C-alpha cells in the first residue's frame, strides 16, 4: 500500500467500515512481488481482479520516471 499499511489490515479496515459490504477486492498496477507475499490466504477468495505490472519499481519511482519501465516480461510471465 502507498501508505505503508499492510494488505491484511487495510482489507480488515474496509470490511469493518462497510459491514462486509464489499463483494471482492482488486489489485491494480503492482508487481506480483509487491503483493504476493503480503496477501494472507484468508483473503484469496475475496480477490476478484488482478492487473499486475511487470515493473518492480515502486509507484513513487514510476511516477518520477521519464521513460516507461517494461520490467522483465519473461520473469513476469513466470510469476
């Protein structure tokens, strides 16, 4: 998370604030390495969309970049 909050506590916070109203969550524009290890198995059935990014750069680094970072497409495909 850009705020530094871990995924488990962020999802738990949304669940509490909405009374469990959210049907599913999405992960957008993140390299699998940035979220795969942080996502507790109890949330796996609630992830309904993943749009991954091949770049390993952080969002801050990508925001400051002057050129597109393609990452390593072959390594990305294997993940």
